[in-house]
């Protein structure tokens, strides 16, 4: 039977795993506005998931709803046996796929030998992919295993690293076109995504290749597909303040061509807050939600002033009041088009 990756129409456009961002409430918020072809959870520690106490805490990061399918759970670890056990748990939870994080530069993750550190031990990376597949089989399931990685750790070692990963036959591979050392300081090297496709084709591999890095709009993503021949594009930071991202029709420069108005952006910030509170009230701090206001309440007249006021408030009711007041006092601003400008 075909797995969900094989059923996707190409090119496809997916929403990146973003720790402390793409949680269950965020994903519900996004799909109200536009629809990525695949969603990812935030990364989850496989080691933690195998621990009785850790498991209880981490299971809340693995909650999803049917309307999010296809949804992939992302795991990280350096230990194949933990990967196997965690993959079994994830497969039993009903996810459509499992993705292995082999690119995260977070110090806590790397010091465990996981994330970007996987690139330092290619044999173990292959063992992790195999272990995830074994875990899926242990669960009596048949869901695909994919990998998300970079060009290399300190240097671009795509020529050796990619064939090694492909030898383990992941169903898909996302290539964030930078090294770990680059962090996000240099532009993503999309010419290396093109090279990845060549390598894949030379090897006769069936793994789908998803390009990632600095893509800002659907038009931009389509350009990257045309340029490189990649099967899909992953968007990360461009989603901040722009839940319309995956709707090509909403990316115009005027209201007539689908441009997003200030009123829509402000309202999306409120809807996002409601969604957040509905899901997390009493469990996650309200302050964590407020970081998103920097992206929504941005790039229009008086945005800075409005944002500063919203940031000071302690409850949703107070924030709504401030927003309503702004709307009453500045009707002329509301119909202006405000392009998304991602931050971070
Ligand atoms: C806040 C934040 C959290 C991230 N969390 C994860 C994660 O959990 N797993 C992962 O593989 N990558 C993670 N990444 C990397 C993104 O998935 C993506 O590869 C990177 O942002 C480059 O894409 P972009 O230029 O479209 O943002 C994170 C990035 C950011 C900015």
C-alpha cells in the first residue's frame, strides 16, 4: 500500500516542526486559514518518551486532531534502542509518519549526541532510521520514516552524508540548506538542494527530497521547486504572523489581489490567542503566546504602539479591549494592506 508521502501531489508544501511554536493549538489555528500539505509536531525527545515520568509530560506534545492529517511526529535521540521504543509509541498514537531530527543546533539536544550531532556519526544515523522502522513494525503499523537534516555540521558534506542517509531508505528527507555552523546567519544554499536531487537520482533512490530555508511565500516556494526540482518545500519562520501562508490566493499586494489587511492581521492575533487559551490555559503561560504578537502586530502604521500596549496586558479581555479601542480610533489604518514580515 502507498504511504501518505507517495500519495501527495508534487510539488507539496509543508509546515516545519518549530519547537515552542507548532503545538496542537498553533496547528489548529493555521489550518483555519490555510492548509499545508503535511504538518509536523514540535520535536520530542525519544529518551524522554521512554521514561515513565517524561512520557506523561511529553504526551501533551503529541496530541493531534483528525483534521491535521497527514501529521508527522518528530523525534530526537542518539540511541537506536530509545528510537525504536519511542517510534512504537508514536505509531500507536496514530501518527501518519515519524520524522527524525538530525539538524537541531540546540546545545541541550546536541550534547546528547542527537539533532545536528547525528551528522558526526553517520553509522549511528543509519541505525536510528532502521530503529524507527523497527519500532513502527513492533506497533504492527506501516507508517513511513523520514529525516530532517542539514548540509553538514561544520562543513558541507552533502556528497557523503546524503548517500549514507539514503542507504537507509527514508521515505522523505528534508534538507535545510545550511550547515549547523552556519546557524541562520548565511542565506540557505538552494543550489545544494538541486545537487541533492541529482545525488538522489544518480543513486536511483526513491526518497522524496524537501528543500528548506528562507522561503517566504508560495510564489517563492514554486520558484525554488522550478530551480531545483525538489519534490516539496518546507516553510518555517514565514508562518509567523501569516497563517494565510499556504493560500496562494491571499498573497497579493492589494485587497483586490488578495493582500492581507491590517484588520485581518489584528483579528488573526486574537483568534490565535483564543485558540491558545482554549488549549493551554492553566498549563502554559500566557506570556508564551504574546511572543507571536511581534509578528502579527507589525509592518503597519502605529503597530509598534499597539503592540507595546498589548504586551503589557495580563489577560485576553484586556487585550481585546485595547484592540477594539485601536480599531475605533484608527479606522483608516484597518483597510491598509500589511505584508507579513517574519521576525526572529
Ligand atoms: C523557533 C524555531 C523552532 C524550531 N524547532 C525545530 C524543531 O523542533 N525541529 C526541527 O527539525 N527544526 C526546528 N527548527 C528549524 C526549522 O524547522 C527550519 O528548518 C528552519 O527554521 C529553516 O527554515 P525557515 O528559513 O523557513 O525558517 C526550528 C526553527 C525555529 C526558528
